[in-house]
C-alpha cells in the first residue's frame, strides 16, 4: 500500500532534549516536505526536499533541521526543542511535477514542556 | 508573495443542502490549485486539483471546485451535503514557476447538521 509513515504518533518531551521525528515513503517520490499545523494558522511549511541531499527552507525553519540521505526518508530533527514548537507535525511527499498532489502522513502530535 | 485566503473559519450547512467553502489566492504566474480534507486524527487527503483547462473540476466524494481567474478564486462545492462531509478543509496553491513551495490556507471547518 502506498503510504507516508511518520513516527511517533505522539511525543511528550522537555525543553532542550533533542528529538527526531521520522518520515518514510514507499512511492519513490522525489519531493518531501514537513509542515506544522497550528490552530488559526493552517499548515506552514518547515523544510522541503526536491531530491537526495537537496533541502531548502520553508516559511518557518527556525529551530528545525532535516536531512535527506536516502530518497525514502526525510527525518525532522529538533536539536533543542522549546515550548513554542508544541504543534501537530505532518510529513508529505509527491512526485516532482508541479501539478502533483501531496500524500500526507498521519501526523505527530508533539508537546514540549 | 504567494498567499491563500480562506475567509470562513467555519461553515454550517444542513444535510442535503448545497455547500460552498471559499478560497481566494494570490500568486505570480499561473496557479496550480488544490483542495485537501482532514478528518479527525488523520492526515490530509487530496480531494481535487486545477491545473489547466475546464474551470469546473470534479473530485472525490462528489466534490467539485470552480476556478475563476478574474476573481482569483477556487471555491469548493457540493450539491448535496452529507453529515460525513464534516471535516476540516484546506485550499492550497503552487506557482507554476520558481518556488516549489505549496502554500496552504488556514482551513475551514465544515459542519453538516442532520
């Protein structure tokens, strides 16, 4: 089954403790992206990647890191999480064309205390 | 700069009545436009898209959307709402040149009342 898999689904952590949210897709998509969803603000793009070893900042990249060492994986790293990073996070992937639809993971609800 | 506006936080409609969820956009060049739906505790699912051609686009679950270039709008419609259509709906735009970013609206919560 074609899917985007994110882990974990829920995560509670404390300020400053490094964490990684994993994302994997099995559709051989070139494009992958991370979003955060906050009430009243919709989805905002954090980082995206057009291919292996190619990443670029979205609208809200501060406090986040990503890497794209393999085509299928695109982990999101929070080196020193802060409470303002408490949010619902989504990973998405798509084929390269501009008209291609995004496939979304089920989301990761992160709480930073 | 690219932007998407969904002017209504919530839309209420009675079951069986037609529904409209509004979306306007601002983008340089020609837009690629999308609608996604989010059910509780789920990721977003693709509903439909406009790339080029016919201004009326048909999508999943009986939804359709009308592209209006002069009004820079892409409103989502359905002739007869179902209670199961209750969800959060997002409009998104992507420019046909330059950035590969998808820009999303803030979302509209649709409530269909039995």
